[in-house]
């Protein structure tokens, strides 16, 4: 599963990407909302993990622009306030609930690593 991780904090991005990669995900990263919007609009991803507070363009604006352009991903998770929530799901070979639960588990592990290392 190919995932676009959009997070501007380098430490959080590194730890989340490592946790997702350990779970078998292929992770590509962006730190800026404008760059994330372009990449998500022009490349194919199965899932997006999108921080809400980004430089350039906030995460909700990125998501709204993708949707306005008809861009959909099998899984989209919004990250804000320390929570991960589904924003949009599309049916595929794996149920959206199962895929998001698996994604959430890897992100929880990454969050635990972040806070254990501080």
C-alpha cells in the first residue's frame, strides 16, 4: 500500500514513516501543504496521512482541493490534536475499516516512540 505522509515536524514524520514502513507500507513524505496538494493531485496513493497544521496550505484546504478536483484515495486520515480520524474511504480489496485500523495501529506505535524518546 502506497501512503503519502504529510507532516511538517521532522521528528514526527520520521517516526511515523518508520512505523508505517515497518508495517509494510511504502511511504512518501511531504512537509508543505502546497507540495502535498500537488503530489496527491498528480500521483497515485492508496492512503494519505495528512497533518492539519501545515505551512503553505493547511491540511483541510489540501483535502478540500483534492476533493474539488475529484481526487479520492482508498484511505485518508487527518491528524490533528493528537488524534487520527478517517476523512474519506473508498472500497478496495481490503475493507476501509480494516485498512484504517491497521494504519491507526502503526501510527499509535509511532506516537508511543515519539513520546518515549522525549
